[in-house]
C-alpha cells in the first residue's frame, strides 16, 4: 500500500490522470481517496491500466441532482468498460484494463462547458465561504487577545488555528481558480482547448495537512471531553450539526429521489431546512432545561469539565443547597502567568457583563417620570437623592456616571481577614458582595451567590474543590 | 428558436438531438449514434450526460418517462427547429464546398 497526498481539482485533473497512469505502470492502482487529498494505492498485478477522470456534478443534499442521475451516468460508464473507483471535487475516477476503449468525454467543447460551469460554481461557493471565514477569523483572533475562555477551552484554541488556516486556504484557492477561469475565458469562443494548470502543491499541501491534523485533534478532543470528562455541553454544541446531518440524509434518501418537479423539491428542501433549524433550536432549549432540572436538587455537582494544554483542568461546580454558594468556576493553569492573564480577562469580562446587563435597566429608570421606590435603585447601589441629581444631566452622561459608580461599588479588593484562605488576589464582583473572583497560585476560582456570613463554609468548600481537582 | 449563442452544434450535440427524434434513454442514445454512424461517431457518457440536462434546461428536449431509474427523452419543437437549422447550415457548407471543388468559384479575384 502507498499513500500519497495529492491536489485534485477541476483545474488540474488531466495531470492527475497522467500521474495515476504512471503509478499503475509502477504496479500501484488507486483504491480510495480520503478527505479529498489522501490517495490510497494498493499493489496490483493488473497490466495496461488506464485511468479516466471525468468532470460530473455529484449529488449533495443541497443541489437538484438525484442519486439516480449519478447512478445512470455511472452505469453508462461501466457499460462501455470503465470501472468506477472514487469521486471527489465533482470528479469521477474510473479505470480500465481494456484497450481501445471509448473515452468518457468525446466532445472537448462539451467537456470545456462542464468544467467551466463547475469551476464557476466553485468560485461562487468560495465567495460565500470567504466572508464567513473572515468574520470567524476576526472573532477568533480577537478572542486570543481578550477572551478568558480561550485559555481553558481546547476546542477554542484549536479553532483559533483552524479557522485562520481555512481562510488562507480559501483565499489561495480563490486566486487559483479565478486565474484558471481568466485564462480560459475566451478560449471556448474560438474553439481552443481548455488550459489546465499544473499546480505547485507545496503550499496547499502544507496548509491542508495542518488543517487535517487540527481537525483530527478537534474530533479527538470532542470525544475526550464528551466521553472521558462527561461534558454534556459538548453534546449541546453539536446538536444542530447532528440534526442537520440527519435531515440532510433523510432528504436525500426520501425526497430527492421522488419523481416530482424540481421547483417542488426546492420548496421541500427549504421546508426541511426551516424545520431542521427550528428543531435544533427547540432541542437546544430542551437540552438546557434538562440539564437545569438535572442539577436542580444536587449539591456540589461538577459539570462543564474541560481540559486544554494551557489549563489542564477547568470546570464548574453547581450547588443548589443555597447555603454557601450557587456555583463556582474553577480553572488550574500550567503557569502563574496564565492564571494572571485569565484572572484579569475574567475581571474585564465581568465588568463588561455588569455594564451590558445594567445599561438597559438604567435607561428605563432614567426614562421613568413617576416616583421611583428606593428598592428599584438598590441593584445600582444608588440613593434616591443621587439618582434625582443624575436625572438632571444629559441621559448619556447620567448613564455613564451611574454605571461607573456601579462598577466602583461592585469591584472591591477582598480583605485577607474576610476569607480565611491564603490567596494572592481576590475581588468582590457584585454590589451585594456575594460574587468573588480569587486567584491562588496557578488556580482561579469564580464564586457566585456566596454567603459570606459563613466564611468557614466557603473555606471548607474551596478546600473540597481543591481536593477534588487534585484527584482529576 | 435560435441556438442560444447562435453557434453551430458540435457533432455530439447534433447526433444526440437527432437520436431523440424518437424516445430513447441514455444508453440507447449512445448505441443508436454508434449504429447509425457505423461506429464513426461515438458519444461518451460524460459528454451525453452533460448534454442531456443542458438540452432539457434549454428546452430542446423533454423527459417523457423514468423507468428502472433510466430517464427517457424526446426532442421538443424548439429542439427540432435547432436541428433543422443545423441541417440547413450543413447543407450550405456542403453546397459551398461542392461548388468550389467543381471549379465554379465565381468569387475568385
């Protein structure tokens, strides 16, 4: 067996055909193509093997072609002596050992049209994909600089490499196939042969191999987190993908094959997409409800367990006994520097959350003309007098002042005497002093809904947490 | 109805349209072309199955039945018109050629 990494596309398939012929002469025939680029050859004694790569649109859930149409084409090829091996990138690969066999494509003008049309579709697809990837790249890159979660979440870390690499690949492909179209644009009109491109594969191969490697790690990570760490949230994140795949399969299997007009099929496809989207949304809600009711009566329930190179363990502890705390986020890092970065980013995130959560509330209050009961101002740590003063100002200024005052009141350094713990740094993060963020060496704890009247109990729970973490 | 770009049909296009003056499915079309041209012209499956949906989209042929997952097509009036135009064009080519080769070229400088 031999495995080769090759770039096969509508722009270069005659060169790959030549390569396959050469491999056959050396005693290796193509057995399978995995992931579009990995060509698996097996040793063979067959003599005079000849390949034919034929451009033909293949059937997917999103195009109007049916499997029967593809099968009919395949049958016709096998009827004249070509044996089907594999399909990839709208190219069907056949071989034969018979000599003087009729070609699969006998009209170069028609072949030209097919290739040109399919390549144009590829360009359209790349133009749709590119803005999405650029947007995702932008999100991922900004996450690298600001998100605390990227340090604890291995999937985010892989994505932040995978998505920019995919964007580079798509840009590279787009340049390449546009060049192909430009080169051939006027040749068809003057009945000239199509020019295929003999591509230098080094750059493409390097990026593609990296992407495949990262994808493999991504999948292993999902399995590890789902199966080994029992993280239910991973399942939740992939519900839409799962439902989409099931519906795509069902649509292809039962609706596309029906003998009905193409317009009806397109309408049904739209219905299926809407239905699958709604179902994904509803099942996600049901899933969240399920988790919420599952943990409702549990105390000290560890969930959302994650592991990454930078943070070997992180999770959330939910406690519904409502005695000492509601939940604790915990993360342990490989270095204190990383713990500091996470700690500071988390504080920034909490501040941003406080701001975004309270701005609409502040605006509502400022818009009210009736008398406000002081209880409605407690959440903002404002007295009625102060509020009346702010109300006299311009709305935007008043909003800024109130929010800044709220942030000042929410964030307060925790006194070493309040918590009987040997911590490096700790802050209250809410007005009512029931939320805290604590850093101890390489560990960060984020506690919500804490009952500080019972300091000993917090200490006991944190110690329990440390004990649990050490065992994980 | 003119051919979309007013271009001549290729040999394959011509014979595929010609073969569909009677209902035929894919493999039958290939066989028929091979038979009537005494194997002088062959239309490969890649060419045929690219032309059939294109002609159907252009309204030159229509699918009339699907049996055993094989689609049977028949030429339409528009397709017949294209075919007639092509035959006339070929007649003119032939006549021009014969005229000149017989030494009756009145346009010689």
